[in-house]
């Protein structure tokens, strides 16, 4: 991907289609792909996804499906019908669920990327211990990443803190989407395992997800261009 705009995903973590449209208009041609997550999808439903796609944008549908295989497969088929470019499932749903998701995606839309969420970027080693997962975050990411790729997922969602280890252990033939990306000096919010755009690309991320630093900026397009410049430095 020679155009850095292909590697930037802008998170539309807002509560209305009007707010989302305002952000998309403000960013302009500085980004091609937008993340629609649980907040916006719950507020506006699938129409907000359709509108983005009709406008020529790509959609990363980040609903993190995690249920029995049949239910997840049905949800993936519906997402494929919407025309989304990427969607997420939880790797911890297990191999049967992951395989059901990837098979449903392949049957409905061969270009749809199914990405497995490994460990949320809001969690650290202590948080994993409290929910019964022994060991370090990186160990769990590698364990779930290997499972997801073996069961047909096209890529993984992980912090850049683990991306370099994923590349080292599992290779380069899959996508890594890295959330929790913040430019130097930006606040962390509720994220824990945070990196800069430069660090994320250097670690092996294929795409980076940036939300508030762009969407809450006085000039979202300019902020996006600055991030694109940081991506270009590492390409």
C-alpha cells in the first residue's frame, strides 16, 4: 500500500449519523476507511454503514462478534450484505466460532476481511490475571492469534506492543490492525497499551485506528495529514 491513506482508519466513535457525517466531511480525502463501532451502530443501525459505503468510503465494522458459531455466522452474512470491508470477531470465541465466521464471509463476499480481536488495548497483565488468564498479555495475544489464523481469519487486532512479536512468531502473511494509536503528546483516554503512529507501523501494523486525536481536533483534516506523514516516514 503505497498511499498512506490506505493504512489509516478513522474511528467514528460518536452517537449520531449527523456527527459522523460531519467528521467524514471534515477529514475529506485524508482518509478512505472509517470504523463504525458499537456506539454509532447501536444509535443509528446499519443505515449509517450503507451511507458511508455509498459515499465511496470503506467501512471497518468493529462490533466484535462473540457468540455461538451459528449466531456469529448469521451476523457475518448480514455484514457482508452491507458491503463492509472489514469486521471483527473475538478470538476467544474459539475455533468453531472463528471458522463459522470466516466460512460465512467467504460464501457471502470473498473480499471481506475477518479480523480476530486478541486482547483489548484497555487491558494489561494484571487485568488478565483477574479474569483467570495466567501469563503476560503478549503470550495470550500470540496464543489467540495462532488459533485465529489457523481457523481462517485474515488478520488480527492487537496493540502494536504485540505486533512485532506476532510478525516474528506468525509471519507476514496476514493483516494486523492496531487500535490505541495516539500521536506524541496526545492523551491516552481509556487505553493502556498505547503507541504512536510511527511506532505502530514500525512494529508491523498494516492499519492503524485513530479516533479522538483526529475527530476532536480543531482541524481534523490537518491532524490526519500529520499522521499520514508519520506513516510515510516508516514505509
